[in-house]
C-alpha cells in the first residue's frame, strides 16, 4: 500500500500547506517516506494530475510483491516470448550479435517492491518529473508552480528522467533493509537493456549494466554528523547498477564507460540517503528517523523564538522578520537577505546592490566582500528534512533556507 500527497486538488484550487509531521509514521506498517526535493513542505502547484506528488509514504503491502533472481536464459533477440510473459519478471541484456541474456526473477514473499520513474503506469508507485518543470520561467526562486509540460510538448526541452528509473526492495520484517536498484520494470514486467546501453559481465559470470543517465546515491555519514570537532569532507555521489552494485560516477551521466567498482559501499538505503534521477532528487527518510525528527509545530516554535529576538538590520537599523516561505514579490524592508559569499544577513536596501535579470548581487556593507547572489532568507518548513529543532543559525547555499547546524 502506498499513500500519496498531491501537489494540487482536482478542482484546481490551492491546498493549504500540508500538516505533515512525524506523527504519521507511528504506524508499524510504514517503512519510510520518499520526499521530492524542491518544495519546502508546500503544495502550491495547481496540477490536477495524480502524477505530480511531493512525497510518498511506503507501507507494507497486503500481498508481498518482492522478487529475487532465479534463472538465467541465453536467447536470441528475436525470441520475445520470455520477455513478454507478464507472469514473470525479467531483465534482458541485448547484444549486437543477435543474442540476449535474460535473467528471470521469481517471487520473494519476504520483500516488498516499489518503483520510481517518469511513467504514470500502474506499476510505478512514485511518478516523478523533472524539478525544473515546477519552476517559474526566468526565475531563481525555488517556488513550485504549474508544470511547464508545454515545453516538452513543443520539443523545447526533453526529460532526463527515465520512464522506469529505479526500484526499491524492502524487507517486510526489517524495514531498515531497503535496497535501491537502477531501472524499473515496464508493463510487461521487463527491464530491457538495449545494444547501445552500458553493460558488462562480472568476474562471477553475472551480467550487469547502467541506465542511460544513471541513478546516483549519496549516503549520509552518521559518524561525521555526531562529531563537531572535525572538518567534514564533501560527501561523494556514487552510481547504482541494475544489480545493485555501487560504482564511482561516470565522467558524464551518459558516458559509455562505467566508473570504478566500490565494493565497500552498499546500495542499502540509510535514513537521509539522497537518490538522484538526473532531473529530480529524492530524500529517503526511514520511519524511525522521522519519529526522531521535529514536528511542524516544533519548527514553527523555533522560528517564533528567532523572530522574538528581534534581529536587526545593520544598515536600515530596523527589525527583521524571517518568513515561513519565500515571497518572490516581497518589497518589505523587514524581509532578511543573505549575501551568499560572506553569509551576512541584512534587510532589503540598495547600498552597493546591482540587479541583473531580476537577480540581486553586490558588495556587503559589513565586510565589503562581493557576492554574486543576494537571496531572501526563509525558513525550511519541510519537517522531513530536519534532524532537530535547534537554533536556526545556518542556511543552505544557494537557496537561503534556514535550518539548524546539525541539519545543514
């Protein structure tokens, strides 16, 4: 069973911000939540289609649909009976010698499978389209808007997300055992790796491959999160194969040469793992992790405490008010702005500021450092992204959303 939260109502009206909190994950059947990055807890989109969702709650299915490898077939490319047999799941690797290796999967009642992709087919549990479609044209603000599907229809832009991007298998008795695999099954229960796709035979004789634009994964380093005494290194993205092995990223997303195999890393999702589908990024939060995260009310109280301190603009000498969400049309001098180069926060003023194509830049009056971007400071209101409800003394660069030090 999969619960869904849509970006808009069917009558086209704007919904109120979702009262989404960790209270909803106390259900023992909930494995975790997939959250699409870029919406800050808001659902301002007027899309009426079922496809455009911001998050998915994955729950234990009434009937398990897990699968596991059982048989390997060597066939010709013209022999499609096995591939089109909907009664079984297959992964077919096609070569240019009119030969195919077809891996047949059998039922695994200890697992539940969930699929993610751009397609709206019934077997896709979480339909995701490119995040850029939800952004207003010629805007730097990360504010959801109506999907720009007409750009795809005109051929001006093409989606980089695969129709059947990836799949997740979760242990029904231990939800911490959730594994990510590149590529998802189509309506015929087949994953087809064509002749031009990147594939290879592993030393153990198994055939594996990568999807066209790849599925990247980034695990949080739990040890680094708990240790404030060390300088934290930049996390590294890795690529997941169709069989679930982990590799260094390719030089480019669609390169015909795979990266170096990283045997010490696993495709098992952790609380806070990011999944990049080349056009959209998804955050995975486990049920246990969300129970430890703050509720919406706790975030609102943290913001209230910050505003109660009456932060002052050092230039205008007026009180600043940090909003819950960004307003692209705000002209208030009480709206705080952050200079991304130095991190200083001030109200809206014109000292040393240049506006080019709607984007503010300029010299900070405090330290005289030039910043290419000056952005509105606003609260990050998606509870799933927060690790605690501590002091809101940090912000993400380049969007300007505020959170605690541990979260950032």
